[in-house]
C-alpha cells in the first residue's frame, strides 16, 4: 500500500542507549537528553561506513552538548568504562584517550620527586 505524498513514512523506532538505572549511579540519567530523543545516534549499526559513523557521532555530540548532565554521563562512561557509543559527548575512542592520559598523569604524580609526604624539619 502506498502512502499519500503528504504523509511521512513511519520509521521503526531505534532502541534508546542503555542508561544505567542502578541507584548507586545517581539520578543524573533521569535528566539525560538521550532518554527522550535522538536514540539511534549514540550507537553504531553493524558495518557502518566511516563517513556515516563520523556524521552520526557529530550529531550525537550536538545532542550531548545541550544535555544538562553531560559531565556526569561522561564520568560514568569513563569510570565503567563503557566500551561502545557516544557518552557525555565523547566517542569510545576519545574516552580511551582520556583514560590513557589520566593513567599517565597519575603515574607521573606518583613518580614525581617530593610527591610523598613532606618530611618534618628537625
């Protein structure tokens, strides 16, 4: 059956990104913009071409940019760590870079001279 030209075709709804519902994660997820719209932007379909992936990720990041809980979402994704999707405005690859920098910085702080307790002068 054909649809009249003035009526848009119905598109199957895409699943919403998994947002944790555990109490220890805090209430931030209830305010996440991605829970309300743009659901298909946050996770890649299988065998997605690179150009399509980059375009989708940029669109997801624009949604994240207007989200009131973007920082909490990002920290959640870094602490879990979430291996897939756009969380808190970062892709999985970008989150891996952030985590590597944090590990390197933590290692540098542990090895820095004088990083230990300050010795009391006698």
